[in-house]
C-alpha cells in the first residue's frame, strides 16, 4: 500500500452522473466545454434583526459600493483573464430578496458591456435559507422543508453544459445558499456548509465541464474589494 501510514482516507468515489444527464437529456460534451458559475453573495445590508419586512433590509452605502466594485472587477476579469472561457456573461440569476436584487442591479450597471442588455432572472428558490442541520451541531435547526428547497435550487442551476460552447453565468444570492451549493457540487457532505465564511460581494467560482466534472476556482474571494470595503456582518 503506497498510502501514507496513518493517513485517513474516505474511499468515496466520484459519481459521474450526479446531474442525471440521461433523464434530463443533457448531451455529453468535451471536457473543454465548461459552464462557469460565478456565485456572488449580496452586499452588506441594514436592519438584519429589526426589519418588519424584506423591503426594509436594504443595502448600506458600503453594500452599494461593494456591489459596484465587484461589477467593475468582473467586467475586467471576464474581458482579460484566462480563467474565464468567454468575454461576456450569458445569464444572470438573482434571489427575489431586496438586498440581492439591489446588489444585482448595481453590479450589472457597473459591468457595462460585459453583461450586455441582460435582464436578471429573479428566482425565489435562491432566497436565503438554513439549508440543513450542520455538523458540528449548531443551535439553530433547519425546517423540514429547507433541504428540499435547497436541493431543488441545486438541481436547477448545477448541471453540465447544454450546448457545445462554454458560458459564464452570474448568480447573486446568499451565503447559506452558496455554501450549500459548494458542498453539493463537490460531492462532500452538505452538513459541512457552515464551516465556510463568505464576505459580502465575495466570489465563489465553480466550473462544470462537458462530462460533468466539477472544479472550484475560488471560494469567498473578496480581494477585489479594497481592504476597508470588506465585511462579513450585516447591520442590525
């Protein structure tokens, strides 16, 4: 046995048909064809604990600045970085919560020609949720229907390419949702989702190639924001 003595291994194989390609009619493409999902947490918002309705949970001035800086960075990166397979965004998806929609609107305006005339697809499945009971245990518990909703969202957005060309899609949503997606995409226990921390307007980049293989290019990346513009907590 060439393994390092005493090293713990899980022995869990990768599931190739994790996205049910035959049932969904997804073609098998070259591994060079990729769907690149850029998952963005909303900017900092106010009245996290005191708001009586979602409409009161609006972005702070810092949150708006974070969204603008993120949009400008994405426009430059997609146009010039070899990490992206195309030079423009093909689709934008956004949670229906106010803080996400405000982030998305500001971000798209700042992206300019990198997101040409795109109308964001608003989806309640992307709204914030406590997706499942995490490990290690946490005082808050998930509702019975939470994982069903999280799984429906994952199934909708995570699958191999449907066409013989690469694409970049932006998804503006929430930290819990993104962390659950990350675990599910990597086929690690979803109960691990709370072990990650995602700053506001951070980028989590996940690529899915034509054969269903998944790779992660960034998790919670926020270095595109000036240090004084970085934050994690909202305003109560």
